[in-house]
C-alpha cells in the first residue's frame, strides 16, 4: 500500500542526511533536536524502515536512508522548480518572500532596496531577518529564507554549496579606527604590521568577522590582544572613543564617524566581498530576481554630478 510522505518530515530527513547529524540539521531548520527526532520517527513509521543507526558517538544512515536520500533531494528540488514555474507563468511580482542579511548590510543596503521594491511592486512584501552569514545560509538551504546577503573576506572565502547561486553586490573596505590622540591618527594610511602592542576591540567570538580579524592579524605577525567583543559597530566605536582599544571597521553601514575618532585606510586594503545568494532551483521566481536586482541597484555608488562630461 502506498503511503503519502509528509513534506516537513522529508525536509527534516534531507537535512539530517546532508549533515549526518540531528543537531546540525536542527540548527539549519531552526528547530530543536527533539523536534527533528520526532519528525524522523514519524517518517520511519510511515515508511516502515529505520533511517538512522548509532555509529560510535554519532549516527549514520541505514541502507533504506541511503536509498531515500537522493529521492528526497529530487522531490524538494522539483517542488522548488514547480513553485518557480508557476510564479513565472503568472508574471506577477507579488506575494511574500523572506530576506536574510548580516547587520551592516541590513543597515547599509536593505532599506534602499526595499524602498525601491515597495515603490515598483506594491503587491510584493519582503520580510527581513537580520542574521549572521552561516545562520543565513543554513536557513536559505532549509527553505526558511528565499534570498540572503552574505560576506566573506579577501583572505577567508565563504564556501557556498553547489545548490546556491550568487551575485556580487559590492566590495567593502575596512579602516583602522583610532582616537585623534593616537600615535597613528595623522597618518594617511597604515600597514597592519605597524599596529603592534595594541588592545583590540572586535566582533563577537565565533562570528565570521572576528575569526577573520584574528586570522588576518596573525598572518601579519601580530598575536591579537582582544580585550572587548561587541556585535554592533556603534558599540565598538564607543569603546574606541573611551580609549579602550583600536578597531578595524568596514565602511558599509558604519555611518558618520563620531567626533574625536579617525578612520585610517589600511594598505594593502582590507576588503570584504558582499553578495546575494539564492537557491538555484528558484532562479525563475520573478519575486526573487526582483529582490536581487534591487539589492544590486542599491549597492551601486551614486552617480556624481557632471560625471562623463
């Protein structure tokens, strides 16, 4: 007798099969591990086969799960393409889509892009979720987000899974930020190797930017003395203003520099790449492409008066 398989359970299985871990699958799907385990138990009951078995301290797929995995991937991919084809058929840019963005892109790019979309396509609603690139990518793959804005650095590329497509948006430089009374404050540029014996203010431990800063300083022969960690740039700037350390802060979404602080370009430039990602199977969705186009337009520098004359 043929049994219909619940799609939510199939998504849970697909994530577990991809990671071979219930915990990592749960994080990707924004569920608790127990909720994922419950869905898998119900799927096993529907199919009449065990899908996971203990292997040391972890798990591995059973023979039945190995058979099911490619079919699950194909079913979910076909559903994505069906959604895209139906949306393409109507040609209407309407409905609701979900965008994930890291904080400075959410502040420096997204408002302009969403204002443009609201003006051009009043029947389209874009819901923004601010999140770190790693979490955003997991949510995108899991289907919770339709597009995301992510970043990586010139010396620390982000690995993008094959099922995702990307479009570059901009390259963003980071400056050394110090107080006006700092010994380097009057410099027009500075090399990292000159920034020794400093106390550093960085991002949250474990974040993409904090990991990059530690890597970059160590590659320059500097063992960073990170004394403060703060997620938001205004907090980092306030700590620098108080004389508690120096920071490297990107320009996107930074806002005006507070009085008493200097932003000094670093040479060679410290550049991060900002780009949009979406599921390749959703490439024909007019709503997703309209969002990506709006983000690309928002990322372009404004034309200067008299340019080209």
